[in-house]
C-alpha cells in the first residue's frame, strides 16, 4: 500500500512527463515553424549597416604623396540580416592601384572600385568619402638640424645649465616640395618644471608635415643639465674654540663666509656654526702659536664646523684669517 507522499511525488512527475510528451507532434511542428521563421528573417530580411573599410594603396615608384591619404572609409551596406551582421568580424579592404599615376594632382573615385571581403548578396549603398584628391611628388631626403623643445623651469634654488640633443642632425624623407623647405625639426616637448637633477630622455621628433618622416627611425636623446643656485652667506660673531686644553685664542669670535647650494646655506642655523683651532704637532707649549686660515690646507689649523655637507658647502673666508694661540696664564707648561 503506497503512502500519500509517494502518490503526490508520482503525480508531479507525471505532470512533467505529460508536458513534454503530450501532443508531441504539434510541439515539434511549432518548433520547426519557429526555426523556419528565424531562418527566413536572417536570410530574407534586408537591413543596412555601416562598416569600416581599410584602403590599401599601391604607389608609383619614386613618387610619394604630399598629403596624408585616407587609410579607411565608412561604407553603408545593404543585404540579408545574417550576412550583414557578420561583417563586423570580417576584414574588408578596398585596393587602390596608383602604380601608373604621374607626378601632380590625382583624383581617386572609391565608388569605382570593388571591396574585397564583401559576401555575395551584400551591396554597397554609400561610401564616405566617395572620392579624394591628392598630390604626388618626387621623393627626396635631406639632412637637417634637430632642435630640442624644452618647457618649464627647474625647482626653486636650481638653475638650468645647458640643453643638448643627440644626434643634433637627422635625415628626413618625403615629398620634394615639403622636404626642401625644412631646415630644422623639433623634438617632442620635454617638461623640466620642478626638476632637481640632470635629465636624459628619449623623445620622438615632432615634424609638422605628416608625410615627412625621419629616415631609419633614429633614437633622439634630449639632455638637460641643472645645478643648484649657489648662495654666499656671511656669519658674524662665530665662536672660536681651541681644541687643545690650556690654550687661549687671541680673539673670541670671527666672521665666516660660506658658499654652497642656496637651499642648504640659506637654511643653516648660525648657532651651529663655530671655529675649532688645532694646535700644530711639535708646538712649544711655552710660546704663543700663530694659526693661519688656508682654504687649501688639509687638515686646516683653523677649522670651520657647520651643519652642511662638506662636499657641497665651501668656506670662502675667515676674518681675521690669523689667530694666535697662547698658553693660559699659570699653565704648568
């Protein structure tokens, strides 16, 4: 004896089975009709669509175009929907053979030529543009100067030293009517605004005439040299401190002049600047010793100590440049 739950599940399964098998012939007929209708729409319904067509030129030997020609067209095509929709994935090409053209003006009527890749049953309704005019000229090459194009200013307290370009000449090629009037070409713009270091950048050439191009694709380097602005600062009342104990200096303070990068020297704290006096080896401890500031001496008997980097900040002068060291009174020496 079956349970009520089992009877219910069997009834639900039967409903599903009946939905797919009852009147099966009619259901198959309806499916065939739907497929046939979809196929008819795809093959018989005529639609229009715009597609991109690449233009493939064949140029005459020894002649080049003065104006940059169109490399693609927009074609409006009409045909069965199924064929037209597939054109988005098709490579369409319009060959233009100008190998027999002569120097001078040339008119090209694109509508007189056939598009390759267009399936049978699809027709071209319109081409945009339908025609173009261009000029053919003799090819010419010439060596011209390269001018670096630099804009902007270095960072504050830095200055521009030099701008150079390598190579400084290049060979260009193109139509004779354009090339012969070009004496120099510019590089693409190099922005140096706010830089604090030298710059070496590879940049393309910025040739205004689009049918004129560099020969051999040269690598153009623009080099920019900058350096910090040098500031000179005078420090008054710089304390003098003998390094040797038991000795006294003839002056308690001196005037020191320092030079170096402005952003370092101008921010230097005067409280951190002082002078150290070094007693020479072998000095007689009972007699005064005269020390002289010598900017070339290493070590210097009159040493200026400051918070700046030693390789960037230079001691220009110490005034007075002579200081006498004397044994302190009552010293046992």
